């Protein structure tokens, strides 16, 4: 056991000596590079790089100062979301109200939820169909956009509907919408 310790001690000393030699060699090389004459173009490039780095540091410091306000805004936003316990009924009621106000019929609502890891949020994917006039669809989308709740329309597919009696046809739009709930 004593021999193993002596071997480890020698190995450590040899490693430290090798690092010291490498340090001296790098210092000499750095001194040689620092002493080498530089052209005016090299100096201009170095000064421009220095100024760019200073600007990056300034932007980073500004961002660091804004982080508490941004965090407060994010917390306030998350608190404004529907709680998960009442979110489904609130979203269904709100979408129904927006559709009714727009003169549309809301049909076939399919809901799927998934947890947003590390944020205390639940993401809700909704597939729904609305039918009515083109103007009503535009009003419905505008109502979603102006809602106090967050709705992200991820996709839509429109299909015209022709009425049999020769009247004006309507539009049937299938929407894929996302929204978020606060975890309970």
C-alpha cells in the first residue's frame, strides 16, 4: 500500500512539472506574439472587434437589468390564464359565445391536453368546425384575437357550402386552436 502511494505521488509531481513546462512555453509564445509588429489594418480590425464586444456586453447588461420586469410580466400573464379546474368549461363557453356573436354555428369540438414541462401549464389542443358566412368567420377569428384569453390558431381549412334553394352559400371552416391553462 505504501508503494502505491509513492507511485501516485511521483505521477502527480511529474504531471505538475509537465503543466509548469507547458505554461512557460505558452507564456513565451504569447510574449513573442505580443511583441510582433502589427499592421495598421490589423489594429483597425482589432479595434472594431473590441467595439463589437463592448456593444455585446452592454446589450447583455441591459438584458440582465430587464429580467426582473420580464419575469414579473410572465408571472402576470400565467396568472391571467384560466385555471385548469374550470378551463374547459370557460373555453367552451367563450368559443360558443364568440361563434354566436359572429353568427356562426360551432360544431364538433375535440379537445386534447398535454402538460408543459417545467412551467406549471397545461396546453390544450382544440379541433373545431364553424359554419356560416365568410364575414362571420372573419368576425370569429377577430373575436379570438381580441379575447382576454390566449388562443393561437395553428391552422384552418375552409370549404364552401352551397345551399340547394339557390341562396348564397356559406363557409365551413375547420380550425386547429391552442390555448393554455394554469395547473391547479
